[in-house]
C-alpha cells in the first residue's frame, strides 16, 4: 500500500495536536508527571507508536511533510544566539568551562564504550565509533556528515542509514532518561521552589509558560533578526564548507545570532526585545520537537543489528550513570546541578532541543534554574560540536581498528 501523504498544513496541525496531547498526558498520567517526561516527548512518542502499530498491523504508512522542520530547528538556534548577551555569558563563564570539561569526558567515554563493545562483539571498530559520540552527542547532522567518510574510506555499506537509526535511537532515549535521572537526583537535594533565582531575570527558555507582553512592530523586528541570523548562518556555513573550520549550519546560525545581538547592542543601534525572541524560540522548539518525534519511523530501528542495539543500550545506561555520578557531583551537587544533569542527558544522547525540553520539564515543577539555562544552550549547541569534531578525528587516527 502506498504511503498516505500529509501536506505541510496538515503536518503543522498534527504537530500542534501532539503538543496538546502531550500536555494532557503529562497532567493526567502519574508516572509521566513523576518522572518529568517533556510534553513533546510524551505526545510525539505516543503518535509514533500508533503509526508503528498501523504500519505493522495494517501496512498503512503515514508520511508527513517535514520540510519546515529544519527551518524550525534553525530558528530555535537563532533565538539562542540572539538571547546570549556577553554579560550573561561572562556571568556563567566559570561554570560553563567546568561543564564543558564534563561534556568532553562524556565524548571520550562514548567513543571508548562504542569501540570496545564493537571489538568485543566482533564488529569493526569504526561501527562502534559510529554508535559513539558521532551520532549520540553529535546527532543526525554529525552522523550524516561522518557516515559519508565511513562509506568512502572504510567501505561500510549502509553507513548513512545506520547513523540515522543510531541518532534516532539516541533522540528517543535522551528525551526519556532525563526526567528519571532528575527524579533520582532530586532525592539528594532540596528543591528550592518558585522563589529560586527570583532576584535574576529568567532566561528565554526558563519559563516558557510565562505571560509576555508583545507588540506587532517589535514582533516583526524580532522576526527580522531571526531571519537575518538564518541568512547569515547559511552564508557562513557555505563559506566554511570543505575547509578545516567547517561547522554545522545550526552552529553558524547560533554564532551569527550572538554576533548580531551584541554588535547592535554595543553600537547602541538596537536592543533585542527578549520577550518576542522568547516566544518565537519556544514556539519553534515545541513544534520542532513534536514534528521530529511524531514522524519517527520506529520500525526502521528494527534495522539495527542486535550487536549495535546492545551498544546503544549500554550507551544510554552509561549516559544516565555519568549524569548522576559525574555531571551532578562536578557541577555542585545542588538543584542547579540536577537541572544540568537532566539537560546533559538530552544532548548527550539526542540534541540540544531535547536538553531544553528536559530542563523545562524539571523546572516547571520544582523551580527555575537560571544558571542551567545559560550554560546548557551554549555548550550543547555551540562548543560541543567543535569539541566533538576534534575528538572524532583523534579517535579516527588511532591504530585500534
């Protein structure tokens, strides 16, 4: 039976319904609420599961038009950049450096686990690397880029499909384990409640449900800044393509947003209106996550061979353990460290949007964490890709395959 195609408008309607369904599920389902599962994850995975059932039982396949998914993701990263003023970055500088060190440790651990288990299970070591930081901390974009190298240099057939499956598996697990990890760690601290950080202005993703007064003119100005960040980011990515400084497009978009905000502010030409940027960023984040999760073709994960699936399961367990025993302790063993650990689970296995959703689910119930929402977006969206590229190249050069 040919797939049933859902157009762009229908896909947007479906994504909106997924978000409403996720909110209802989390509010009405005690385990989901107790483990602070993000609303887009709850709704998206339920829809993906129903589509899996339809495909397996009736042979019906639904194909969504996800052409707007990438622009939504890039708009989300543009808003991160536009919200990053240098004063805030300096305020979280020392913690950011410490957190980056924790993240680097996980990158090394993921590759060591992947290569070691691959060799133990009789697989080529490069396959273990593909199931390491390339697709987990790196995500779909890094996986797609490096899979071409694996196919051309090492003759691994189906490397791209395998990389996408590994990244998808990580995206699902990243959204599922952050809440349980936070629940366990919250037993070690006293949640501060809504009064925590009230002496500081909340970050744009910190309180997504807060009421924000906006105007038509300023909204259009903020939208223009996001579009300028996207256009400049694409130009920068194209200019760096094929060079030693090549970076994913979303990193270039984020960097362009940071540059745009701080140059305009420094010259006294324009002050970014954070409330509009916050609204646009949270809308982009929610719709992107809903669209990404509801359109998961879960049956394709069955194409992962059992040894690769075993490696990924071990990686998920290692991520949870690392977040509890390393991230939480190194970052201070306090409430902010709990939120950072939940966020680390999100981008350590999946992507920065998943990290933000994990943290929002925790802070919505237990109180704000201003520091976490400064540190995680910048490290998870910017520094990690640069560090990951260096570490991947180092492991690729090792004579251990």
